């Protein structure tokens, strides 16, 4: 059990129910992060809109977003975030070897340069809290300014997500923690 009481649909306020319904219209279930944020419905509402802005019309390819999420989840040892995105990673074409290397905290061998770039950028930000000039110039040349801003914003969003899931100990269905 997590640190917050389980979400009880019949006890939601009218505002919470409206936001719950909005979140449910985009996700298979309202659990984990969304259930946590619904404790403060205004945060849940704005956070979900921000999530949709990054994920739905976002220009960053979904495969790269999921890779970014795995790197963030592993950096933060966010069990729930990894649980949610490992299956997605397989579906969007990230190789099983890359997924396993990230899980084991080893540098993956990438067949795709765009995956190597995302991994390198997100890892460097996690390790040093910035990008050195060489890395910044490499990323800007490959992605352009708009995609680079989107990449960094998405990484920041998932740092916040991982933090929330860890602090409130989001329950993983079945209780099996996927990260060592």
C-alpha cells in the first residue's frame, strides 16, 4: 500500500470526479501518479494538461519519449514508472538489449543514433545537472531548438513524475518491483 489512501471513486468531490473523468478518457486506469495528484485536484488538472501537451501533439517521436522515460525512471529508481513504460518500450521498437542495459544501469549499445543521443543527453543532465557545450551543440544540431526544448522539458516532467511516485510509494499492481 502506498503512503496515501487508495482513491475511492464514490468519495471524490465534484471537482475531483470531473478531473478523474478527464484523466480516465486518456489512460486505461487512474492510478499511480494521477491518483496521487487527485489529492489536490488543481494540480492534477494542470499536470494532466501539461502531460497531454508533451505527449499528444508533441513533436518528439514516441519511441524517443519512452526511452527518455526509461532513463529517468532508472535514474530515480522509480519502480512504478518503469513498470508502466517497460512494455511500451518494447511496443515502440526499443530493443530488449537496450531496455535491459538501462535496467541494469549499464550503457546500452544502440543501433539508432537518435536513441544514443537521447540517452546521452538525459544521462548527462541527470549526472551533471546541465549539458556541456559539446553535448548541447550535438543535441541542437541533431534536433533543432524546438525539439531540444521539448526533450529537456519532457525530461524535467518525468523527473517530477518519478519523484512523486517514489515519495508517495505508488503501488505496483501485483507488488513485483521491476528494478533491482
